[in-house]
């Protein structure tokens, strides 16, 4: 037994039963929505705050500020509450109301701006003010190291080292970078596949970044392939996950599933693992399940 932090990680790895198009390939989904804060971002949030505290960068009275599209903000709000820290979270105004309310429930101040790029600029400006500390998930190595030390080893262990393909939606890119680092160390032949929205699509939680806003932690050499996913495909597959597999997920997971199904259809054999970033209940006010 322990506090809520001790229950971050060690999430279930579940095999798809009905959506897999290829009987010679196994597809598993890692249910990161089972983390206490409801998403994969619990891992990075804990590691970023805890590591900064250990380095003395966050002290008593330090106010945290971070730009987020939602899940990181919820995770940071939860971890900040546990450590008794003040936090301001800056989000795009298009974010679902569920996310804003959840952050405020944890005691966070929420500021809404027109875009994630504007949110990042705001947070960087705040960093110059006395008493503020910006975690900067887009450039913070503690983001991807959380996955190098936890998610990657869990996947390797739970698949008995048989994983051949790892698939992840790309937002901050922390998950795909950290898992790639660990899994490639274990077996360089493992294929790392990212998915991003098509040019005209908007998928919450994943981005097709303008070059000037590309996360600094992203190293393209650690990704073997990037698959473009349309908003329509991501929406359809998220709904299919609920209807066919009984797994309630958000649109970014629908994107990762779409990429995984495409890869499975191309293979003669293999074991694919993809990340379910969060749960579907964070999108009930959107059109995803409307």
C-alpha cells in the first residue's frame, strides 16, 4: 500500500480479440487510461516534477506553469496537488470541458488561449518571471525518460521480449522517444512507428507540428516510420474499440489503432503493441461519441 503515486504505471497489456485483420499477427494495447490520473501523461508528470524537486529547481513556494492540450495538464495538476504545489495550466480554448473541470478540481489555475502554440509562448514568457518554473514537456528529457524507465520495460516484460512493432501517437513525442530508446536497446530490429494527423485533420492529443514548434526532445532517427492518420479514421477506430473490443478510448488512441491495423495487414507475422493514451470519458462533450 502507498499513496496514489505508487499506482502510476504497470498498466494492463490487452490483446485485441475482434479488430485484428491478420490471424498471423498479434496486436496488444497498453491501457494507459488505467493510471490514476487517467492517461499516459501521469508517468511523465511525476518524473518531471519529482526530478526537478530532487535537483532543487522546484522549492517551497515555486509556482509551476505548463502549456498542455489536456492530459499532461490533468496529470500535472494531480501530482502538484500531492506535493502541495501551485500550478497554472495553459490550454487551447478548443479543449474539452471535461479536461478543464478536472484540472480545476485538482486545484489548478486554468488559462485558455487560441492555440497550443500560443500556450507554449505564454508559458515561456512566464518562465522569465520570478517564482515561476516551467516544466516544458516539449524539451524536458524527464518526459521521455519516464517511458525509458517504466513503460518500455513493462512492454518488454509483458511480451516476453517478443514485440516486433511499437506504435504510438505523437504529441510531445515523449512516449515514442522513451520507448524507442529502451526497446531498441533490447532489440534493434523492433520497428518504432509514430502516427500524426494528415494535413487537414485535427486529432486531440497528437500534432503535426510546424517546424519551429517541433518538440526539442524529438529525434527522427529513433522513429522508423510515421503514418498519417485522418480525423475520420481516428474517430472511426476509437468508436470501434468501444463497440468491438469493449475498450473506451480517445481519438488519439483511435489513430494509433488505425496505424496498427495498417501495419498488421502488411505483415506475415509479428507482435504489435500500441499505446491507448487515455479514456473515452474525456471526450463525451465532443463529437467523438455524439
